[in-house]
């Protein structure tokens, strides 16, 4: 099993390091040929408008959307979660997105004072202990479609992690911690889909 990390912009190196730390082969994906070599893909945090534009420029957008429709697993963190979503609030109307995850996600939802924070987040599917979640100018998920399962909520009920079958999205950054449980969860999704 090989998991790709989209390496056009953002914190892709940290995802690669995390995958290798938990014993999974990881390669950086920049070109359509790279995509053909991987069983699943992580879209990192960074700047979602830039990542979306580069996906179009590197001719990955349509290809990736097609593979996802065929069951290809993708995990998006923060900006990556935005790129997956089918409704992006507080974004330019022409922000290119994959539009495959049936949620409404709001960019930069925490405002200026608390645009970055860390919290110990209960995540029932991962069990104990809570997951140390790092939020950096993070989005929140405001609506979820029928096939979407919320995996984690803040104390006020705000949804910050979801799964829709083979698609996984977190508003925060597990790759910036030493806790590999989200990456392991994604690897299990990839393994099942092979
Ligand atoms: N605010 C960024 C965006 O909207 C996401 C930030 C991040 O990935 N840490 O794309």
C-alpha cells in the first residue's frame, strides 16, 4: 500500500513524515503520473485557493474527481478539507474545489482573536485519550449531507471532523502532532478499498 501526499502547496512534508512514522509508504504527488502510483491521497493544510488553482494547473482536478467517484480514498486536513467540500462559505465564487464531500464548510471560521488554538478533542472512533487538535485559521463544517458522519465536535457542538465513506476530513492538523491515530484510521480506509 502506498499513500500519496499532494505536494503542490502547504504542509505536505509533515504528512509524509507522519505516514512513514506509522510504517506506511508515502510519496509526494504533483503530476497525474504520480497519482497513478498511489492507493489513497492526503490533501494537506495550507491555502485552499492556491491548492485548488494548482490542482487545475497541474491537470489533477478532473482526474482526481473521477478517481474519487470510482472509490479512491482521500483525506483532507484544513485547507485540504475545504478543497474536498461541495459548498465553501466565505470563499471567492470561483475558488476551484473538488466538490465531492457533501458538506458546507466555512473558511477562517474562528475569526482573528482565536484563529489558531489547540484543544483536546474527544473522537469516539479513535477511543481514549482525546486527540490533541491543532487549529490554524481553521474552517468549520456547518452542514453535513445524509451520507456524512460527524467524527468530532467542539464543546459548542461545532463539527470539526467528518467521514463520508472513503473520504475523511478534519478542520485541524493531526500531522503537526505525534499522534498517528487519524493517519492510521485513513490507512485502514485505504486498505479496505484496495
Ligand atoms: N485558512 C486556510 C484556507 O482557507 C486554511 C488554513 C490551514 O490549512 N491551516 O485555505
